């Protein structure tokens, strides 16, 4: 047996394969040895070396400070959420790969119900055309950012790069060449236009981002399903991660949104402005965008930290090597009493609703509209129309697949009416038609709107002579619109490129018809024009009040109630009664109707400290839908809301002060010797020393003989006209500028020459510079915000300390350091005679507490003594007057001032009644809580529409 094996071995050794076999065996053992060395002996070292491939520095965001009210109630805070972030990874080899990664990421985000944060300023409109979403300097900046690689030495876009239209910019980003070495995004045609725009939005954010290794937030506050899906696909999504971030949350946002504001991703303009002194911010930072969030960014924002991290070859962080922790922002405590703020908001809404209820009538009677502002009424048909006009009823839903039968019927009626309107337009706009707009009956508003659309979209204004006879004749209703449009074409006013006119020849008639057809196509897609057609349906009774009410149920505006629907359908309840019932219950609010009035302001101030206790604007908006990322649908809703809910009325909306200014004139008259406390002047009704003559508000009646206290008590215009006259006398001659300068001086004493001091963007006040006589009663060009009037009445209430009002009580850092913030004193009035103060105060006391006073009946037997002054500012004869009331209480030892302004509020009685409700709440009088029920509050005085100055 052994011999056999030995023979086999000898033959094998002699074989030609033997050396090769030996070589392979040796190599195999060498490989085994090397693998053992690499994996077992040197394995940990090699892994460490591979994972420490490179390091990078990155910032660590700080946590934003909270905001509280004066009592410590939380108003703004942060919650931890997950965000999808992306880095412009160098591991991505090509544009195609990057676009595919972004597309896949977007699909995951949207599939799970989340939305993108990235802002891009090109979109497809409803006609499928590209359009910019910004304009002006923002658009210029956007274009220069897009074409950054090709800008000339002057920083301008070269002519060889088309950039005029949104499509031009889209095409450049999609396929353009940045420079000799750089292509733009190279987005494949395999993606749809909508997909390309979304990819482009993320690419643009990465393109702008600097430094490049800093991650951008693609989607914030995403769901757990999105988090899981992104993590599961991480191997295919280079540069994409899920990160824990903070999300700003606002409590009771409706009441505080205008004060607090909101946060959001820093804009290019903000980034440039905030980095002027120090390159601290980058394009990924979330900062304050409005309100106190913006004003106190440096306090709330804290300080960023930084860290040095180890990153492996896959771009993943494997170790934090060094870290400097961020410093959290300080907390801010406001002077605002949140309970008082909330109550005042509801009172404001209830009182405005009550004014509407008092003025709505069941027919087409407009009352004194056009003749006097004092007793204008609101036909119920205006209410029906308002529900459509302010987008409460969505006309665009009428032709949807899921539209109700009533919605479809309404849409059918609209189509019939639209055809009729265009038929009449074609007749009125036929060549050589001579019917002027004012002679066209109910088509006048359609013709006016037709011209406005032509003017906006087609007319080249630079080609129009300022003194063009045809244009002036048209504006004066001397020629027809068709004649003007013929002239516009002949005079090269019209941008023919928009009409599709190339090098072909067209006759004048053909061009005219192209102009008409183009404009009509625009009108058919124009919501404002379509609403005019619905208005025509309402006022011609083709769309009934009952149908309008039922549409509110069909579209979910009102809670579905079978009983209400049955009463309407069976005519048991009239639509007029139904609408008034819903306004009474505030199921339909003034903000929804956007009629007059629909808005208001309240400012409540501690007269001894200058602390603002309430700064209320109605209507309001939900700043949670603007924080972190803007809800585009909600933004569109509030942008189209005719009540302008984002306007911070107490600091932005100016009004003539009306008779609330008379205390300034009283001080000027007494201190300058224009009158004495005992002098009585007979009210002659009409002040004829000036031309045109000025009338007292009760003319042709008269207040008789009045002194300065009486004049304030009954708000006698004639008395104060005389004061304005006397203040203007210089050596026996009337000197307008002298009188104005004296009124200016005393208005300045009471702080009316500058903003109130409140830490928000505020409109500049305007002390009158015209007509010293009428300026003495708050007319002329006097114009102030409610906050400025609050500062004025506060200075009156505390006997001359003019505070810079404040919203900030204190700030508290995270280590507990407290920094108190007290309202600063701008100046003190120490030189006025005691008798002057006494007489003005007595006059304000008499307004409220003495029979015959302007609002005596409102405050009679009230539980606290209030001093105040009414004011009514006339706007026109077709709009109700603005209603004002400035006041303080208690009279013997003032604590607070209350300033109320209701634009188009008819009469100052309405403002005074609102202030009375606020005093009930503040001083917790017997029936205080009853006024906070959920029903509108009707005017208490049956003569609420009477003239009160």
C-alpha cells in the first residue's frame, strides 16, 4: 500500500503541473496570512483610519427663547420635530445623479403628506404658463442670483442671456451654461414641468447655500413615516439626512400674532442686511420675520455653537471631535395681559358685528349714502354679495367634480349671465360705438374693469402723452371706450407682441378685434371680473338669498343643521332673518363679510408706567401657519382677504383724530391766551370768518353760549374753530402758518409728533400742515395711529409724563439673569398752569359724566368714573365715518387709558360703548362676564347713527 502511494508521489513530482501547484499553494498561504493580518491584527487600526478620512467644522443652532405675557403665560415656544436636510455632497458625481436623488427625496416627502420648505420664485399659473411669484427689487435680486456666473463687470445680466420672462429663467436653470466650465442644473426632460420646478427649487437653495457643507432644510416638521422612509433609503440618498430641529409654536395665535410676529427661513435681503456688521448668519438660519420675533432677534435667537466632526467616506458623521455648545436665547416677558388682550379682541368683534346688525336692511335702501355719512344703511343684497366677494363662498368650487347640485346650478346660471355680459360688451366695444361708460347702465362697471385690464396688461405707458386729449376725454366720459382703444392702437400705446402680432400685416379693424379678444380671454380667467358677474346675479335676483345661505352649508362654511336648511328651503325663515341670526351668533363674523365696518383697534395702557396692557387688532390671522414655513394656501387666503387681516392696525393704520384732538387745541388756547376758562362764546352754527365756511356738527342747530369746559363736553366745533382762528391772529391779521405752528407745538407736547415708542414698525404721525381753523378740531391733515393717540391720552391722564410706550416688561437669560425694561420718559410737561389742566380734565369728565355730555347716556350710573373724549372722522359721503373714543379711569386716580378706533364705525357712541365693556372687564364690574358671551352686541343707544363729534 505504501509502495503504491510512493509511486504516485514520484509521478506527481515529475509532472509539469507540480511547480504550478506549489506556486498556488504558496500564494494561497500568503493571502491567508495577509487577510489574517488585515482583519485580525490590523483590522481596528484600518477601520479607524478609514473612518477618520476627513474632518469638517459645522455650526450648531441655538434654541430660541420663549415669549410670555406679563403674568408668565406662555405665548411662544419651541417643540422638537424632525426635518429632512440635504448637503451639497461632493460624493454626488453628476447633475443627473443629484437630480435623481432630489426627485426621489421629494417623492418620499410628498407621498407621506409632507411639504417642501424650499422657496422658489417661479411657478405655473392656472393657464399652465410660467410666472414669477415676486416682483420689484426681490425679482431683480432673484435674477442676479440665478445668472451669478455670467454677470458682467457691472453686475448686470448680459443681453445674450434672456431673462425677461419666468420661462427664460426656468430654461436657463434647467439647461443653461453657467460659464465655460460650469453647467447649470441639467434637469432631464424625463421629468414633468411640475417635477422639474420642485427639483429646481431644491437645486436653487443648494446653489445659493454657503458654505456648501452646511445643510439646507428641505422639509420641516415631517411625519414619522417620512422619517422612516428617508432612513430606509439612506444608501440611495447621498447627502440627505433626517435631523432633529425645533419648531416654533404660538399659543392663542389669533390674539397675539400682530404683536409676536413669526419666524421663518432667512431671506436673501435679510441675510445681506443682518450680515452688514458681522458675517454671522447663513442661508439656513431661521430668524424673526415680523413683530417682536424680528425686533428682538438678537435676544431671542441666542448664539450659535460649533463642532468639529469626523466624516467617513460615505459622508456620515462618525465622531464629534470638538464642540462649543450654543447659548440658548433669552426669554421675553411682555407687558401684555393675555386675558385682557383676549377679552378685548372678542369685545371688538362683538361690537362691530352689532353695528352691522344695526345697519343691515331687508331691501336695496342705502340710506343717506352719497348725501351724508351719518345714516348709511347696508342692503341685505350687499351681505349676500360680500360672502362671494370675500371668498367665503368659493366660486371656483362650483364646477368641481364633487360640487353639490346647488353649486352646479349656480355655475350654470353664471355661465348664462357671462355669455350675456360678453355679448353686451361686444356691442358696446364695437368699432365706432359712441356710448360712453356712464351711459351704459349696469354695464358701466364692466366697461371700467375692461379698461383697467387693458391698462394693466397691454398699454405701454411710456408712449402716452401726459396731456393726451383722448385719454382725458375718456376719463371725463366724453368719448366711448371703443373710441379710446382705437386711438390707443393708432398711437402705438398697445404692446402688439402680446396680441401675437408678428411681421404679418393686419388692418386696423383686425388689430382692434385681436385687442378685444385678447382682453376678453383674460377676463374669463379673472376672479375679480367673475365676481362682478355673480354680483349682477345677486342684484338681479337670479341668485337668491336663500341659495346664498344654502351654499354656506354646501361648502362647509356653516355647520350642517337640518333644521336651518329645512326652514330656508320651505321659506319658514327668510334669508334676511337667517343672515342676521348668524351674524348675531358670530357664525358669520364681520371679518368674513368685509363690509363697513369690519375692523378695529384697541390700545390699553398703564398711565403710570407706559406699559401697554393690550394692543388689539381685528381681524387677525394665525401666525402658526407662517412660522417655520409658510402655508401657501393660507397665505393666498389671507392675501386675498379684503379685510387685510395681516395689517397691524394699532401701529400701522392712521386716521384723522377728529374731535379727540380738541384737548390739544384747548391747551394751546388757554396757555397762549386765546381764551380764558370763564369766557363764553356763542355757537352761531356756521363759522363764516373763513371761506368756505366751517359748520358745527349740529348745524343748523346751535350749542348756544359755551366756555371751554362746555365746548369739550358737547364737542362744539364752532368754539374750537374760533380758537383756531384766534391762534392764527398776528398783529390783527389772520396768519395760517402761525396758527398751525402753535397747534404743532402743543401736539408735540403730547407726543403726537413721533411714533408711540412701541417696539414694532409704526407709521409716522402727521401733525396738520393745512387749514389752522379746521385743524383745531382734528381735521386738516392730522393723521395718527391708535397707538399714538394712546400715548397722547396717557400723557393727559398722568398730568404730563409723556412715555415712550413699551410692550416689553423684562428679559430673562437661561442662567436666570433678569433685565427689567421700563418705559422711558420722553419728556414731562411742567410749565402748564394748574387751571389749564383742571379745565381740560373737567371737560373730559363732563363728556362722560354730566347730563348733555356726548356719551353721558352710555356711562350713566357706571361703576367707575371715566373721563374721555369722542371723535368722529368723516371719510366721504359714501362711506361711514371713523369712530374714535379716547379715555382713562378712574378719574380721581387714573390707572389705565383705553383708546378705541373703529374705521367706518359710524359714530363715536359705538367706540365709547366698546370702551365701556373693556372697563367692565378690567375693573371686574358686576356684569363683566356677561359681555363675553358668543353673541353680537347691538349699539346701546337707539340713536347710534346720530352725529356725535
